[in-house]
């Protein structure tokens, strides 16, 4: 249970960062932390204490009861790739914003209002 | 089976466009319009084939809990028709508008990705697959919002991207918890397993999904990104975002999850009703104070989506009928209003209502169609908006919630007020404006005329004989909470 709570704490750290930080790059990194927390939680959901990797090898029979659940790991791989794309997108936008406004500070980037 | 083609065709087109396009965008335009016409024909054809029972496609022929399935019932085909139709008119409108803004084939490739993602979200029957398609849609949407290359657009796009990313993290967390609790990711199997679990589990999962997808649907506490993103995007993209994206990613997914999977829990219906009513009023009041035409329309979207949520939350047959009908109507007239705004922007280079004036002489089609759209969205009788709002208000009274009916009627008056303002200042003002000929092309005009005609024609859907064949089949899918599950699991 402690692991899950720590994982959730990491998630909250990410949200805290997004809400309080004023620097675009720090916001992007905070979002990354949030994503890592969710991925970590996925892996934890599939983990069983004392079980082994979910790969069938020749001449060494592995029972399904003794291995970790492979599906969350597959999902995490997909979600990491999506996060990579998302981070690249956010970083590209941050670069373009810097070119337009000459700053990373979100309090100075407010041409839109209302 | 034609179901996977709704995803394959636009995805393939997106990549083909990048391969064949050179300096000019001619091939991209022709290809994407042909694709959208074929998707529209396919989806209309499907609607009459489905007829009450869900059609299931098993990817690579793996059975449902193991493989990914695509499901088409009346509700999802109805959404596919709306997406294809609005996308088609949006492309017709785009041709001249994008050449005027900054011509490139990139636009059409991204547009096709946007359509791919939305079709995927609608067609899939698997929770994680749905997440992947949501992300595809959002990537394309972020890029398209920033397409105009101005500082404000990057700002809006960044805001949208951060909010979208947070909501995606919540959705992913919800998917993780769902998987941990039910050991499956197929929607029908999740519903089956959750029945035997503690009701608290459903509440937790529902709460997280409400936060995640509510952000995408832009209901009131989660609305902050919408006015920026929708008003900064190019006009045809604003029409896509306001007209279909918030419905496909937000409303459709919430209906699917909360009615067909979680089984219509009373407390969430209550939440929908309250948030919907708050959205109607607050969105309306905020829209009233705007002078930027597209920003006003964006706030109006929040307000109108509130009506859809009010209808869904009532949970009665009539309420859901009104919500589904209003979903269709809002897609039509809000897209039309965004095209009007785009045409004014092309002609006069401004979105400020105070700088506009009497455009009836200069742009007769824009002026006339905007009148039609304003009347429909404010709920004036012969047009479609009147009937859907009336149904929702009557449903609220029948469900024993006269206060909500009263507030919805007040919201309708507010809508009328701010569209009067648009007509008064934007289209029939004092200063008479002149434009050169052909500022608004034939394509833009025809897109607006098609939608204006539909504003009147879709009122016919409420006529009893037609209603039974169209809207009632969709409501039946939503109301029959166990039907979705039993049809999918029974067909193994």
C-alpha cells in the first residue's frame, strides 16, 4: 500500500508543479513527472511479489501464476511513446513562444485575456 | 466489414498527402475532400444497416477480452455522420481560407489526423485504444490551433496542450485503476465485471473519468482553455473543435462510459445536471461581455454544451432525446457561425464586433446565413435549435425539476440577447463597409449555405415518422444500459 501512496504523492508533485511554477520548461517537466507517476502505477498494478519476467523460454517452463502481468508493461510502453510525442509537442510550442515573446515566464505571456 | 475503414482511410490519406504534395496544395485538397465525401457516404450507409443491433469488428480475429474490438451501434454511427459531415464542410471552407492565411499541405495532413482520431475514439470498444485515439486527436488539434503562426495562437495552443495533457494523465490513471479492479480493458467486459464489485469502485472510476473527459468536454469548472483555443484557431478548425471535437472526445465518451459501462449511476446524473446548468448560465453571461466575435462564439459553445449535459443528466427518454438532438443541432449552427466569423475575418481582417458594420451589402451570403444561425441557436421557432431546447426544458419539467427548466429558459434568453448583439453590431451596424469582389469565395459561400439549409431541414427530424427511424434508435442505445454489454458479449 505504501508504494501506491508514494506513487500518488509523485502524481501530486507533478500537479503541484504545473499549478505553481511560472517557467514554461518547469511546467513541461512537472507534467513529465505526472506522467511517470501514472506509468509507475501501471507497472505496480501488474507486479506480484516474488514473481519473474513474463517471457517463455525453451526448456525452462514458466507457469503463468509465477510471472508478473505483462499487459500493463505493454500499455506503459505505448503510453511512454505517447508522452514522448506530447513532450516534444510542448517543447516545440515553448520554443516558438520564446521566439515570439523573448521570455519563458508565463506571467509575461498574456496577450489573451477575458 | 467497413468499420475499420473509418480509421484506415483518413490515416492513410494523411500520410499519402505528405508523400505526394509538392509546393502546391492542389492534390491535398482534392484527396482530402474525396476522402471526406466517401466517409460521409459510408457512415450514412452504415446508419441504416445497423438498425438496433451493434456491429462488431474483431481486429485480427482475436476474441473480445484479449483483442481489440471496434463497435458500431446507432449512437456511434450518428457521431461518425456528424464528424464526417462537419469535416466535409470545413474542408470546402478551408480551401480559400487557408490559401489566404498561409497555404500549405501540412494543414490537410493534420486535418486528416484529426478526423482519424475522432473516428477512432467513436468506433473503438476498448478503453486503452480509446486513450490512444484521444491523444492522436489532441496532437493534431494542438498543431492546428497554432497553425496561423501568430504569438496569440502559440499561447492558446500551449494552454490547450497543458490542459489536454493533464486531462490525459487523469484518463490514464483512471484506465490503470479500472484495469487493476477488473483485469480487462474491453468496455463491455468492464461493465460486466463492475456489476459484481463494490459500488464504491464504480464511483471512484467514474470520478476520475469525469475529471479527465470533463476537461475535454469543457463543462464549467474545466472550461478555461476553450475560449482561447477555439478563438485563436483558424476558422474552419474552430468549427471542427467547437462543432465536433468537444462532442466526440467529451460528450460521446462520457455518455458511453457513464451510461453503457457504469450503468447510469444516479449521483453522476445529478452532477451532470448541476454542472450543465452552471455552464449554461455562466457561459452565457461571459459570452455577453465579449467583443471579439470568435471569443463570444467560444463562450457560447460552453453554454450550449451545458444544455446537452442537462439533457443527459435528466436521464429520462425525453431528456436524452433532447440532448442527442441538441448535439446534432449545435454541431450545425456553431460551425456555421464560425464560418461566418472566418468569412468576416478574411474580408475585413478583424474579429472585433465594434469595427464591423453593415455587411449586408458587401457580403450578402454571410449576412443572411449568420441571421439563420443566430435565430437557430437562440431558439426561434421554425429552426432546429428551438425544438431541441424545448424538448430539454419539457423533459426537465416532466422529471420534476422545474427550477432547472426555468434556468434553462433563462439561459435561452441570454443566448438570444448576445446573438442580438452580434447581429446589431456585427452585421447591421452603422458604418457601411465595402470589400473588393471575390473576397469570400464560392466554396466558402457554399459551405455556409449548405449548413444554413440544414438548420431548417434538421427540424424535420422531430416529425414522428422520421424521429422513430433516426433519433429514437440512438436514444434506445443510451437508455438500454445492458443492451450494449449483452450484444457484445453475446456475439463471441
